[in-house]
C-alpha cells in the first residue's frame, strides 16, 4: 500500500475507508466546516459521503488521498486531511484539511500536516505543495504560514455561479534541502 497510516504524538492519521461514512457525512454537512469550502455543496445525505470516500479509495496509483484524523487519547474522529491533484510530472500536489470546530485551537492540524508533508517528501518526490485558500479563511492561511508556506499567487474559483478569490500558498521543497 502506497499511502499508509501515520502516527503522531497525539494523533492517528488513518486511511479513509467505508467505515467512516457516518463521520464523513457529519463532517461535510456541517456549516462551519463547509463555510470556506467552495468546491462542493454541503452533504444532505449519507450517499454523498459514499461518493467522497469512493473518490479517495480508488485503486492505487491514484492522484489523491485522505486520512481521518483520530485523537489517540479517546479515539474520537476530529477531521480529515490529505492530498489531491497530484501532478507526478511536475512534482506538485495540493493539500486539503478540515477539523470540527470544537477541536480548533489545539494545534492538531499543524501536528497532522507536519507528518503529511514529511510523507510527501519521503515518498512522493514532491517539489512543491500548494494550498488554495479562500481569502477570508484566516485560520487556514495562518496554519499554512506556520508550516512555512508562502503566498505565491491567487485565482478565482467558480462556485454556484459566483467567483470567490482564493490565495495560493506554496511550499517549495527544494528550498528546504
Ligand atoms: C483550517 C483549520 C483546520 C485550522 O484549525 P486550527 O485549529 O486553527 O489549526 P491547528 O489545529 O493547527 O491549531 C492552531 C492553533 O492552536 C494553538 N495551539 C494550542 N496548542 C497548541 C500546540 N500544542 N501546538 C501548536 N499549536 C497549538 C495555536 O496557537 C493556534 O491558535 P491560534 O490560531 O489562535 O494562534 C480549521 O479552521 C478548519 O477545519 N476549518 C474548516 C475547514 C477549512 O476551512 N479547511 C481549509 C480549507 S483551505
């Protein structure tokens, strides 16, 4: 298996599976979690969760992956994180992440993403990791800046016939060598 489960000090990053459908439904029907996610409508039924999971468990090799973020202390599922749009030729990939609001402010996502970035460096021959963040999503921008990403551009994303300005933050891994 190319994408494997990861353990950090306080977290398990567990490969997403069909066992997570109830959690994925709750997570992506939550208005707070979805507030700045302008790529899909909030879920209204559990079949929508099956579609999301199906996308992330397509047979390898695939261009995307998602881990469920589980708190070690009590086994609670707190959110998800992972990759999409992996461009093998250019050595680029995009990251995505989400936590339920009750778990914000504890450094959990920073802890998870450090290991996800380490995974990309070790296993994916990645030169550049990008995050596409809606301009008002301050917590998300703060997170990637803390991880060493720098603002590298911006673009509009079209959603429900409206354009939303997103900043692109990049981590150029050659700079870290
Ligand atoms: C983006 C998102 C994951 C950020 O969550 P977050 O809680 O701010 O990020 P972290 O888990 O890394 O926590 C960092 C915070 O914990 C604090 N913290 C507390 N204990 C900490 C510890 N042991 N280590 C590090 N930071 C700690 C930090 O000071 C920081 O707080 P601050 O922002 O007030 O300074 C969250 O807002 C979210 O899920 N949003 C909805 C989905 C979304 O928008 N996803 C991104 C789309 S681009």
